[in-house]
C-alpha cells in the first residue's frame, strides 16, 4: 500500500514593522540624495554667478586701462589724455565719469573715427547698474553688475625734470586737479554686484571706494525683515593705471 505524502510549504511576507522600517530607510536615502542634488545645484549657481562677476570685472578694467595706456601715443599736438570738460565728479558720492581722448581708428565700441580726424573720445560712466561707454556716435554697456565707480587723478605737481619719469605725488578728485597736463595716472575703484542674490547668510557689509563715503548694505541688520535682507555678493576692485607717456 503506497502512501502519498502531501508536501506543504509556508510563504512568509513582510510584517508591518518591516515595511515601516524599509519605508523609513528609503525616505532617509531619498532625502540624502535630494540634499546632495540641492547642494550641488546651489554650488553650481554660486560658481556661475562668481564667474559672471569676474567677466564683468575683466571687461570694465580692460576697456578703461587700455584706453588710458594707449592715449598718450598721438601725433596730434596738445591732445589731452583726460577730457576735463566731459569728465565729472559724481555729486553726493554718486559715480564719477571719465572721458579719455586718444588717437585711434575706432572708438571703444568699434565705430570708425574717420569723420573725427582719427580721434576717439571714450566716456565711461555708470547707469542703471551697468558700466557704459559713449563713443564718437553711440553709447552701449560694456559691463553689468556695476553699482559705483570712483576715480582719483594722480597729479605730479613737482618741477618737471627733462628725461625724468613723472610720478604722482597726490591723488585727488576731478574738481581738485590743478592742471590736467600734470595728471600722470588714474586710480579707479569699482563696486561690482552679483546678478542674483546668492549669499546664504546676509550680513552687514561696508565697502570703501577711494574718497567716497563708505557704502553699507544691511545697515542695522537686526531691524530688517528677513524678506528685505540684501543677499547679493559684492566686491570692490581698485586699480591704478599709469600713462605710458608720462615723461
């Protein structure tokens, strides 16, 4: 007599506790991945904005420095490097304006100067957060994120020594220059601002630009609503440019 054996198997599922533990671990891992993604995105944005600021700084200083260094090479007698009639000292610490004369086939915007006897007068000023250049015919922005530009003129008031190198013995604002023929260098200070608010923790910051009244952001930060805090990144760049023809 054969006896058939009945085999039975038992299938085990997950208990409620195990499901809850697995779900908690999954949420923890998802949160970690999300945090890494957000941090990477913020870091990438900060780097992008910082790169934009560097590009704006380079453009602004390159244009002005090139004009000042090239301005002295001319065969036009009596052509002043600094056009004192177009340059201006900003009222109430507003941005200064500098106008540079130089002999060149084109102005700062690439427009030909044939109709102006080959003389380019490039005027640099700040307007609505941009550094602008006005050439012989048109005006265009050359750098974004510019909040303020302050300028001092290096004047050599000592007696001229034939064949000697002239150096500035004082730096003054445009209105205090005694003789623009004795200006041998220019000191420029520009306050740049990021295109977007990227500062994680807003702080009270003060920026000094030459002889102008210091600029303070988030003044009395404790009294400012969180939504009104200034979270833009700023940087002051100062450069002194000597004229190449200061003999």
